[in-house]
């Protein structure tokens, strides 16, 4: 078990590097380039909100989107408006995928590589739907921005007319007509429900500008809550074997995609701040509930209630799925601190007792075999 866990965490720590790969797209507030990890989170959220037709496995789509851009750790982003040697890019990305997934135990290596190759081939219904969202999100990243950049608008125009999104005329006409009307200065043509979903997804972009106390594993900067949510969903996909019998990993992943959206309004409340009391205080919980009312209230009523129920379940941490999700939410910062030289343990002067009561208890509750291994890794800081 210890050797398997080491391989799983080797992969998860290597995956952290995706947070440092920038894309040509910018955030919707135009403040900085979007990075590939937070883009992957946003795409998975797009899939969760936009859904899948009957007969298409939505959770498989989400898993593909969590994995699909990991080779960019080695290969970088390839903007669609620039010329590329597509065969060379495909070969380089395959080599990168094989290398990265080879860090995993053999069964996960094979599974993740197969999912990635399925996405790339775009032949199954799930892969085609994943590609649809991957090609739609950047368009609305531009069109619904505060003040879209002219050169980015030009890319969108070419994309919709002759590029990869031109196929939406037949494949997803409602989105093509709506985007084209927005691009031409119109109000858009989407129905009320589609507008609500797009408004929610645009609001979610703000989570990429909420910074946490935890840093990236290379300690280069604070982690933001969007990329953190992607990393946690990847943790669930990778560490599913640590869950108790009966835990539904697909529901765990959905919870983790949503769990920090309230931080758009409330911000990050570090677990080790203010002696640990602020994190679970009544004031914080009330503020987060108000934020959940507002943010999930942007969605169509029935869908908003469904997503809010998932968030409430995560917060209550009573169901087996939520208990496991909470345990992963505690594990990931531990790994970041270990890799970054102590991180928040040093800045907040965390004691061994605090680590046990604030972190260990939660991890052990949802993943009892995981905490002893994780605790052993912290020995150089806590004895």
C-alpha cells in the first residue's frame, strides 16, 4: 500500500505544475492569462452544468476534461490562432502523456492514458462532447469578459466562421447563433435557461482570482481556489481506492468541482488562521450560506437547487461521499506544504496537536488508511 500511495502522490505532485502553464486566453476580468489547471476545472464545471444527452456518460466526460491537458506540463499551450505542426504536437503530447501517467501504479497508468487517448481521438460520444465544451468555453471566456480584447474578438470571429467552432452551426446551433449575435453587438439569442447557465459559468471564472494561504508545490505563488478545485477533483480520481466501500467517486468529484464557489464572495478562510476558529465560525458559515444562495441562484431553479444540495451535503460532511471529499480537501494542502518546505505550517506556527485535530481527524474519518501514511511524511516537521 505504501509503495502504491507514493506513486499516486508522485503523480499528483507532478500534476501541480499544470498551474504554472499559461494559455492564450485571459481571465474574464482581463487581469492575467488563464492557466491550464484552472481552465481544466472550468471545463469540468461546464460539463457538469451543461450536462449530457441521454446515453452519454457525463462523469466520463468530466474525467476526460480533468486529464485532457496534463501533457501541456511538458508541451505548453498551442493557441488555435497560430500555425502549428499538428503531427509533431500530437507526437510530443503523446510522449508527455505516457511519461506523466507512467508515474502512476500500472492500473491507473493504463486507465488514465486510455481516457486521454479517447479524448484525443474524439470518436466516442463522450469524447466528442468533451471536445465540444473544450472548444466552447474559450469563446465565452472572451464574449462575456468585462472588456473583451480586440485581438481576442478577432480570434473568436474566425473560430466561429471557419475554425473548429464553425461545426457548432449543426452540432450546437443554439450556442453558435447566440455567440455570433453577441460577437456582432447583439443581445444574444439563447433561451432563459441557457443564459442562466452561461451567467453562472461566467461568475465561476472569478474563483480563479481567489487566492489561498497554501502555495503551489514549488512555492512560487499562492494557489487559487479554481486550480485547487481542479487538483482536488484529480485527487478523487487518483485516490478513489482509498474511499470506503459504497462511496460514489463521481459524486465526490462533482462536490469538489463546486465546493469552493462560495469563496467568490467570502474569500479563503485558512484552516490554521486565528487559531483555527475562523474557519468553522458561525459568521463564516453564515456568509458562505448567503454566497451559496446568490451563486447557485444564478442557475435555472431546479438545477440551482440540485447543485446547492451537493454543496450543502459537502458542508454537512455526514454522507460517505461528503466525508471522503472532506478528507481529500485536507490531504492536498498537506502535500503542498511538504513539497514547498513547510508552507502554512511555518507561517501559522502550526503544532503537531493542531495538525492532528484540524487535519488528521478529518482525513482519517474519510480515508483511514491514508492518514497514517500522510502523517509519516510530516515527521520532519512535527516529529
